């Protein structure tokens, strides 16, 4: 089995052992042990929420840097539409796209353009095929991995389509090879608002290999790009997408493009968790489509963005208004037609909540877990280094913790030991007892 390569990592030298991250992780993937946070790899979904909440910047995302442009003869930027919302008073997308070329890219292809193609394919599939309702969007890789880990019963609800990022990369390479450029010379660089996209490139879900070669964070690109934008005087007309594709950057953009009314658009990993629980419990069978986005505000709130998500939303609305006024004729490029847009690899569950592969052993461990949990204070203070008392009980059953890690249980044991010591000190050997006759 191939190693799963995560993009969210810990810088131990910066970690002070606080409990901010363990309390907010949606899959309880973090523990504090020996004064340092530890990320449990098999539980991590690379949502980057810990990057947001860590006050000491001890969590970081592993992405590529601009120096890697030198590795390829022909370099293509495929920017996420969230990039368009990061710059103050920049309404024309062409300004940003031209800036990317000045940054060193030979060509630019918009992910928002690919989003329009995915929208058209989604409409076709919804009409022609039968899917379990509600259909759950596969655009956010965090949500797909969350379902694999925490809601495996919902895997059949996932819409089996490639993301706009992946479609854009495939279209770029197909077009350039047709133009006579050797594929090995082509470097496709996705400019990403989140770490999960980088993880998805390294560990594709639903397909064998990503056509994206490098993932740059919006933060990495922003400063240098801002310098070019300020001095821009020769703007190229590079935009190919309409407001429909650009709108994918914000919550509800994908759902609105489908042209259906009976859908739910939910953002923020904690909110998505609650909606998926509703689906799991059979309470949302009358909903046709769910657009779930891990970050608050959608991709605008990604941990690798620069601007506050609410400010970014305001800016993107202005970009959309400008785009509508300067709209291009909307037509779907036929160059994608021989690109297979659906997944071609089975998506399997990755359960980490099971206590043992053997059902009988798992049942015994669950009984033990419940007994331990009943002893604990059940106030979920996090002082033990686990997010909840139940999580600590699970860690104890898995032999990853001791019950004395709970400060209340430790204090109780110390008190009991002190009482035992006092009682023991009062006992004298018969040879020293003066009251003996």
C-alpha cells in the first residue's frame, strides 16, 4: 500500500502544547503528548483548520514554491478563482492573469473555466444517470476524505466527477501536446487556497494519477504577483471563464450553476459534519444535491489565502459584477470531450473509528471503553491531551494513554495514595508497640 502523504504538518519547535488544535479538529486527529501536539495520520483529512486556530503557527501546509518553475521548459498556471478576490480594487481578472505570465508562466488556464465544464457534465449526469440522493459534491477533497473516514456509508452518495482543478490540468496537457510540446516538458502549477488540494494531487481519490505537477499556495504567489499588478500597463485579454465558473470560489457557486432549487450549500467543516450526520440518519432524503465546503466562506476562506474570507467575498462580488458587464460569449470548448471527466477508480472507506478488526475483540474493547468513560469526569477539558473524555477512553483502550493522564483521576489516585500512606504510617510493628503487654 502506498504511503498517504499529508500536506498539513507540525513544526514541533513552535508548539507549546496548548489545546487549541485538539479541541477544534473535526476528526479528533490531534493529541498533545509530552508537551507537544501529535497528528494522527490516519485520522487527518488535511482540512487545515489547525493552521487557522494555532496561535503559535506550529501547523503548516507543505506546498511547492516558485523556484520549482525552473524544473520545466513550459510552465502553465491554473489559478483557483479564489485568487481573484485577494487584491484590492482589482476587478478585471485579466489583470491577475497577465500578472501570472509576468511572474514567469508561459501560459494561464483558468480553473473557473474548467468549473463551467464540470457544471455542464454534472447537469448531463444528473439527467441521465441514477444517483443516491442526496448527491454529495466531490469538488472539496476534504469532504470526500471526511466521508471515507467518518461517514463510509455515504460513499455511494459522492458525485464521481473530477474536480475543476484536475479537469483544467488535463485540458492543458492535452492541448499543449497537440501543439507539439512534449508532455514531460510541461509543468502545470495549481495556485491553491488550501492544503487539501496539494494532498489530493499526491493522493488522488477516484482516479490513479493527477495531471497537476506542482501546487503553489496563494500566499506564496500573492506578494510577487501584487508587485506586477501595481505596475501593470499592458493587460492581455486572457480570461475565458464567465461569472458562473468564477462563482465556484464561494459557497453556493457550484449548486447555483446546476440550475436546481432543491440543494443545500454548507460551509465550515463543523457545519458539514452536522449535515452529513443528518444524511446518515436518513433525514435529508428529499434533498437533491449537497455542496459541502470545508472552509468557512468556501474556497475564499482557505487556510492558504491572504485575505479575510468576508472581505474576499465582498471583493469577489465586485469581480462578478464587473465580469457580467464585460461578459464573453459563453460556449463550451469541445476540446474536453475526449477527456474522461468521471472517476475511474473505486473509492473505499478508510475507517479509523473501529477498535479492532476482530468483531468479538472490538466488542470487548468497546465495553472496556464505556467502563473507563464512566469513571472519567466527562467535562472534556482537554488537559489530558485528548479532545474529549471519550477520546481519552479510546486512547486508553488502544494502549496509547493511561487513565492517570486525566488530571482529575490523577488527583483522585494521589489522594488515595496519601490516605493509604497515612493509614500505613499509623501501623506499628508489634515489637515497637508500647501498648502491647
